[in-house]
């Protein structure tokens, strides 16, 4: 059983550890992710990003997710970050997090969820995860992140509640 709750300041170190331990993110990517985490912690009333953590038991963070409304759109949301502790991968934590996000967005009358990710081999499992959850690649920008590393944009169309 995994509980999902809003981020708290005490979660910061656990989130950073998860991002590092996955081995998938560059230092620059981790810095960006942590900048957003810090924004959420320091400015809890901000409305650009929502952060939630997954805990198998109170006080033990095993994953997190960050999403938000895409500015200047109607019903479009970006899933910016989703990461699960490597020791907890394959146990349904990622599934619970993504289903949680989809349900929140439905309640907000959202209709599109976008996820950007890399085309490189280290992200193969990530892309498979999105595909299993019925996200489809809608665009590809070649050499976006660096030469040989394309940006893939996955999209899921949902029905609002």
C-alpha cells in the first residue's frame, strides 16, 4: 500500500536522493528538478507546479511527481517529473503516481497531458512505462538535448470529470 500526499520540506533530501540514484538524470537535470522542488517548498502558495510524494509508510518517500497547467492553453497539463526509488521500481509506485496525476487533471477539467523525455537508451524503460499507460509519441525534435538525443513528447488525451 502506497500513500500519496503533498510535498513537505522534509522530503527534499529523499527526492534528491531518488533523482541521483536512478542514474538516468544528468547533473543539470537534477539541478532543474531540485530548483522546482525548492520553489514548491519555499512558495507553497505558488500555482505553477503541484508536487506529490509516494510513501510506502509514513516518513519514507519512495517516489515523487511534479505537474502543472501548461500556460496559455485550455485544459493542457505538463507532467514535468516522475521518479521512483530504484529499490521500489516494478512495485506499482510509478503507476500509482501517474494515475493520481491523471485523476487530478480530470478533476481540473483537463483534456491533454504532455510528457517530454529523451530518446536515448537510458530512457528506454521510461518510454516503455509511458507507452504502457497509453501515452503516445506525438512529436520528436531531433538533437534537441544534445546531438543524438532527441526530445520525444508523449501525449495522453483524457476525458474530464
